[in-house]
């Protein structure tokens, strides 16, 4: 755990990718569970091979679904990964499970964030979110406020 105040200084562009499923019909476990179970293999691959460009991810379970936030080194890395054979095979299986299946919903969103267009603060936190993707630094007089963090140049 990082004791005190930490921030990730925006030194480069990043791509934030949100992906998740929403369980529309909780009692139809046989329809939504296979969809959810398709995700761990891809996350394991991304964790084991950092050269693919996924810097980090966080997974959140909610009442009716799963949300994953991924931090990528670039949009190009994300798009390249989406076309890799292992991912395409999993995606085809995933899509097949979703087809005609209104028991579960799916979404993804991609945000390309330019340097100095993001800021963050972590107080007494383990490395988390962007702070797990890019090494956090202790807050200084130059990075004390959100306004300062959005304007800081290294």
C-alpha cells in the first residue's frame, strides 16, 4: 500500500477501454454464465503478456453483471489485440453465446485520452486503476490540486 497522497503524472496518451456484461434475466444462469466465463481467458492472456499493450485492468462485480476497466498504451495496441487469433477465437465463441440471447447484455467503450487531459489522486491506496497501469508518484507542491495535475509538465 502507498501511504499518503499519490498521483500518476500524465506523461503520455493512454487508451481506456471499458467492457462488461449486464445480466438481464438473473434466473437464466445457463444463458449468461457462459458469456461471463469467456472473459477470464482473455484477461489472463493480457496479464501474462504485457507486450500486447494492456497496462493494467480492474474488474468490478455488480448486482447484475461485470465491468472491466482496461488501460492500454495506445489505441493501436488495443485494435491489434482485437485481431489476434486467440482473441478472435474467443470473440467468435462469445458472440455466438450472445446471439439471440436477451438474458445478458454486452457493451464496450473506448476512450483515447491525450496527455495532460487526465488527472487522479490516490490516498492510502494500493496501486489501483491508472495508478496500477503507470507508476504513481508522491504528490508534490506541483501536483497538489486537480488543476495543477492537469497542467503539470515533466
